[in-house]
C-alpha cells in the first residue's frame, strides 16, 4: 500500500540534462580544465548546470510573458582541434 506520493514538476530539465550528457559537455570541459581534487563538483558539471539553467530560465520567463520580445543570446558551439 502506498502511504504518500511526492510529485515534482521537472519540466524540460531531464531533456536538457540528457542532451548535455550526449554532447559530453562535462567531459570536454573537464578535459580542458582538470578538476580540483578538493572540489565537490567538476568544472564540467558546473557548466552543464549553468547551461541548463540559462536555457530553462529563459523558457520560463517567456512562458510568463516576461521576455517582452527579447531573444536569448545565440551561442555557437565550436570545438578547437
């Protein structure tokens, strides 16, 4: 028997997280900026969170009508080889 149910609305966060994992954003950043052994998170993990937050925060503002026609900045992802 189920005593209680916890429901959380995650929106697009799982999709954004999976997309960033498939792009291996954390792996690429961590290869270029080795992690500090004292840190709880790597540079790549922090970048993934910041990118997901930036994109999802803009979508939320647009849904509330707060964007007033402003477009999010366009980013061009390039890998130096």
